[in-house]
């Protein structure tokens, strides 16, 4: 059975990744309005009733803003850890949202999907990335991380395709007209991953098994797609992994669809 992966949206205005196998699908994050998310699902031919659930990486609104309406309209099950659930409940509009609680580091199943959440460094209550296995295919999704830890690298090492943050070009960020405290937050260990750091991560996790990498959460004013792609390609080629396909992700449109 074919497995499909695409990023419905990625960036500070909203994040959502779709993984599909046969008649079943799961979302990682839901940072679009319910209406827009459903529109993008329709555009890739995924009916709402195919969704088995949505896994939330952390409570920030660019990962959660569509949850309330999705649950209300489609009774979509929401999966979070305890810290993220508490963070979500602090958002007034989502205070009554029911969540299925998972334990970080322990695998759980949603339909045919075996999902392992793992800790990542980011400025949220209990942020995680996800390793998703279905039909013998392993996929990794880590869209927000201040640094690539040993744990992150270990979880992504066996994946066929990954979605990883490539947030900013360091020079563009330092030159940007942004408050200094914000620059330091982004550059910090609980902030966001630079192009250079993302390239180093990809070079380390790649091997014959890795077929594709999606570059996620690109800053609109401190990055450019061609810069992120060039940096990632340089890192992969230098490590002898020029076979890995690279895809950009976007805030306003769907990425290309990867299939295995």
C-alpha cells in the first residue's frame, strides 16, 4: 500500500503535515483555520472522514488554531502529551477541548499508524517531534527545534522521509529589523533551527534509506527558499548523499506530495 506525505502549511502563520496510507490519514498539527485546512485536504484528495486523528507537537497557536472547529465539526480525536494539553487549555477558545494523552517517549497507535513522540528543545510546555511508522515506512516530523539533539538525530536516522525545520539564514536574522531579544530567542537552544544547522542534521541522518527531506518553517523575512535549499544540498552532497530529494514547504500553499 502506498504511503503519502505532504505539508499542507508551514511557517509562523500555520503548520500542518498530512500522512496518508490507503483510506486512513493522520495530521501532525493543525495550525490552519478549519475551513482552510479542509480546503487543502480536498485539494490533495483526502476526505475529512479519512482522518484518524491529529497529533499536536506543542501548544503554540500556529500549530493549534484549527483544533477547536475540527473537533466540533468532525469529532476529530486530538492527541497530545500532558504538558501540551495544559498549554492548550490555557487558550480560552480551547479550554474545553478533550485530548487523548500520550507519554513522551512511548509509542501509541492511531489506526494503522504507529507513532512515537520524542522530546525536542523549544520554548513550549512539553514540545515533541514525531516518528510515524505505517506499512513498514518510517517518517519523521520535527518542525520547531532550537538545536538538533542526539535524541532527535536517533529518531530521524531510520526514516525514509523527514520534515525538518530550516527556519532562518543566520546573517539575514542578525541584519533583520527585529528586537534583539527576539533574535536571541530564535538563535537560542529553545528557539528555531538555522539553515546551516538543518543542513548539518540532514547530512548526519542521511544514508541510502533516506529518500526525501522537506524543509519546514522557513521565516518569511529572514530566509529564502533558494538559500535553504542550497545550504541543505551542500551539506548532503558533502556527506555523499546527493540522492536525497529536497522539497520546500510554504505558508500559503501545499508542498509537493512524496509517496513510497
